[in-house]
């Protein structure tokens, strides 16, 4: 597991320890996802920051589900979130839920009412929104703002007892309707929602707002540093106001620190958008290998080590920016380089016949599984008279510096022999359907032949033993950055290209999740829908990178 580098967050924690705010052995963080969808690559950064920051101080991290909105939450999402975090290699200290604290949150709301700091408002959502004002106009006090403490206590109790319809009343903090910070203009603390909760069932019909629940959850658990994404920076005064006004947390309480979230080019980082892609059938689920969800990356074949290393490399910043998706692909390739066996697979087959090779003969050739691993494993690959090669490895009328097969040219078949193209067979439409070659038996790979050299080497599979499979060539779901206005219109209709391919028999029986490098075609992973008699491979990344790391100055 990687270690987090020093950054502005750890610098602030160091100051807190030096000033005696927290002991060096009590640093405690938390990761608080809402179980209303699957985690995406942006969450991976937040996970790494929280877990690795705590680890730096030999501290702990809680996994706490922010289940305060029963209308959108489900145990399916709870299970997927736990699986994703474990897959990344992290272990949480305690598994908790916001709903674990509903009784205590209710008591704290009552405490604020008794202090004259909260009131029940009967305004509709539209009225509250209108009276809230804007950045240039102060808000207007609700006509219900000056209800007595006694009346507010009765109404809030009746809200809890289910006497009011969904959305008919809210409990609001009494702060300042003229505050320049919109979050401090009497924010809602509780609302009425008649929905069954996945955890507490029908025990409650009022639910705390996240801004009220968040600081209380942190404080109850003894969290020292509440690490949040940057959009919560303007919410920090409310976080502090709530804890300032609760007697239990006047002396010692958590501190909120914000960091910039991860944004990637040509990727969607919104659960709302991702859910729409799922609901409208643009993808086949949250784990579609084109999705930027962690389950999608896992199904695609991306390793957790690559994602964690990527998150470490982009670092922790205080300002928002957009990271090139090619950088993530770079770390994926770098991680797979020594993990994936290199095998022959032909994605666009063209028949090649070696006319002077004995008919019916199958010769077993020895190939290295991965040339970058010293003294690595080897395998036997069948070779015979009829082969498949990539159609792009042959041209009738090639340009200059084309070193693959063309009439009269000689190349090496990877791990096998030199072959020379002598004849071309076309169909009635003039398309090349077969090339006929001769081979030189003296040129076998590993034989020490030095009589002459060729400039081109191409891969192949033996035709009679080749396994027919399916390759899913995956591209980004979006070819450009996404905006709210035309989100669905920007979906890349060519993001999934399926084709029948031929692979060498070494891949027979390949299991879900196994990764291979298809020589010259990229890294591929066996899909979950693959079967023994119908292999399906997802392309993880191509071999060529369009991103280059910055040079050290």
C-alpha cells in the first residue's frame, strides 16, 4: 500500500498536534458515502485521502453510511460500497450508519429548540426558496420564525409522530436571514418524509438534513478531522455553528478540512448522471466496463493498485482542476506491464497459408509469457500450415516504411519463422481473403539464425486450434466534457464495439477477471458474462499512451 505524501491537510493536522488540540495517537477520519448509487473514480480519491491520512498517523478510519434520505437509498448500494473499498485495499475501523444516531440527533434538535435556536416552519418549499433571497438580496424572516419554544417543541414532536404530510413542515435553525453565506440563512435541519428506510424501516417519518447530521455524526464518533470535498467549504460555518451550540461538544470536537475533488476529462462524476445512463439503458448497469464507477473499472480489468497509485500521484490540492484521463490510463498500463501474460490474439483475421509447410503437421513452439520478466514462465503454442494474421499487417500497395507483409516482402512470424508473401487471393468483390507465403525452416526463433534480417514482426494464431472469442473494444462514453444542457446528446454512440476474434488455445478456460496483453492490440480482461465455450474479453486500455509524465527539472 502506498503512503500519502505531506500536503496541506497533513500540515494542518501537524499544527493541531503541536498545539495540543489532538494527541498524535488519536487521529481519526471517516469516509461517509450516501448509499444512493455506486462509487465512482472520484470517490477513490476521497477514500485514499481519508484512509491514507489516518494511516500516516497510525490512526483509524470509519466507514459511515450517510443514510438520511430513505427515498433514494438501498442495501444494494451499501454492499457495493463495502466491496469497492475492500477492493482498493482499505480496512475500516467501524462500520456505522447515520441512522445509528437518529435518536441522539432528535435529542440535539430538541436542545436547539429549547435554546431558541430552532423553529418549525410551515412555509412551502417554493416560499422558503423565494424568501431566502440571493447573493445580492438578504432573505426575509419566515412568519413562523418567532414561534414560542413551547409551540415548536409540540410541533416537532408531532412531526416525529407522523401527524403531518411529507414536505408540510421543516425544522429550521434560527441563525441569520441576512448572512452573506446562503447556508447560514436559517437552514433546514429536519424534514418530514414518509418513506420506509432501508435500515430503520418505518420507525421514523422525520429525517435530519445532511448539514445537521454530518457534524453530529463526526462528533459522536470522536472524529478528529472531517475531510470533505471543496463544495462543503461554504458549509463549514454551519458545521461549526451546530457543534458550538450543543453542550456535549463545546470543549473538544472535530475539525472540517476541504480538498479539491477529482475531475477527469471526458468523464461523468455525478451519481445523478450515472443513474440516468443506467435507467435509460445506455449502459447495462452500474458495473458496465465503460462506466467510471469502481465496479465498472473492476469489471473492465483495471487493478486497484493502479487506481491508488494514480490517486497518490495527483496529490491533494485546495483548488479544483481537471485531470487528463490519459494519466489514469498511463498508471493502468504501468501496473499491468508485469502482471499480464502476452498472448497472440487476432482481432481482424486474414487467412495466411504457408504453401511449403507440410499439410496436417502441427508444431509446438515455445514462447515466453512475458518478456519483461526475467526467467519468467513459458508456454507452448501450436504452429501449422494455415494461420490467421491481422488484416492490417498486410497491404497490396504499401507506403514507404511499411515493414509488414506485402507481395514480395519477408517478415518474421512472432516466435516462429520468416515467411515471404508470394500470392494473393481475392473474392469476387476484389477484397483480399487469403495470402499465400513460403517459409524458411532455417529461420526458427531461438535457433540462432543470423543469415539475414527482416524489419517486420507480426503475430498470428494457428487456424485449426484457434479459439473463437469476442472482444469488446471500449471507448469513453463521452468524447468531450459534459454539460448539464446536453448531457444525453453527448453520449458516444461508438463507445462499445464488439467483434469476433481468434485467440491461441492457451486462453482456453480463462476465468473472469484474468488479464492478458493481446500482442500489439492492448490489455484485455475476461468479462463476467464470459463462458468456457464463449469467451468475452474487455479491452482495458490500448498499448499506446497519449499522456506523458512531466519531466523532472
